[in-house]
C-alpha cells in the first residue's frame, strides 16, 4: 500500500458547524479533510497551539502510558475510507523489539496522539485519491480568508475550484505551518 506523509494544516469548522482536521502533504499538493468530533478537535488544537492542560487529558494520558511502559508510537496511518468513515491505525513498538503492533483507532484520536508523541502521520494514497483534493500548483491555498495566493500556477482550474469550494466557509483560525 502506497502511503503519503502528511502534517496537520489546522482545525476548522465547516459552514454546518462541524469540526474537521485538514491534513496536507509536504509539497502542499494534496489536502485531506477529515471531519471529527468537537472534543477531538479541541485536543488537536490544544496541541497545535502548545497549550498544556493543568491535568492530563485523554490523549495526554495515553501518551504518558505509552512512554512509561516503553512503547513508542512509530506512526499513525489513515488507511481506509469506506461508507463515509475513515479508518486509522496506530503502529506501536514495544521496547527495542523489531515487532510493530498495529492497533485500530479513529483518525482523530490517532492524529491527536501522533501530535503528542511527534509520530509521523501517513495517509494511504487511495484514501487521498478518494477523499483528498489534489492541487498541482506553485501557489498554495491561503487559510487566511480562504483565498489562493498568487503564484505561477499550472493548477487545473477544476481542482482549484474543488479546493476553494471545500474550504469555502471553513474557519481554520490562525494559520499553522
């Protein structure tokens, strides 16, 4: 299975007040929106803003348990999309062993945990093809005002329009790069 490494572009709210996490690849050519729950959006946003909680929240607790038990979260993968549901896995290594355990997880929880442990986030290429927006251009979508920055773009107009429609009305707050 071919995978694309992604980072979290930000947390947003769509026009229907549904939270989402927007992932992007390093070249900023593939954007994958994943609609998530409010609690998970808050957990991801808190980590993006490096806002510590006075007491460990659920994802902090899990990260602490993993660390204290000598378990390393190597990576998280968003590996399937079926019936409008995303599927993800945690890839865990116990101690210095070579065996990697793969554990089923919701993408929102996996992403929140990856941010707390500095683990890589990967999305299956077929998931990115099904649900992502492919943008072949030099400029990048601006999260401030949801407009596209000027660039000598060779983007397909329909792809830019798809991304603009997806992002239209989504408030991603302060831009994180």
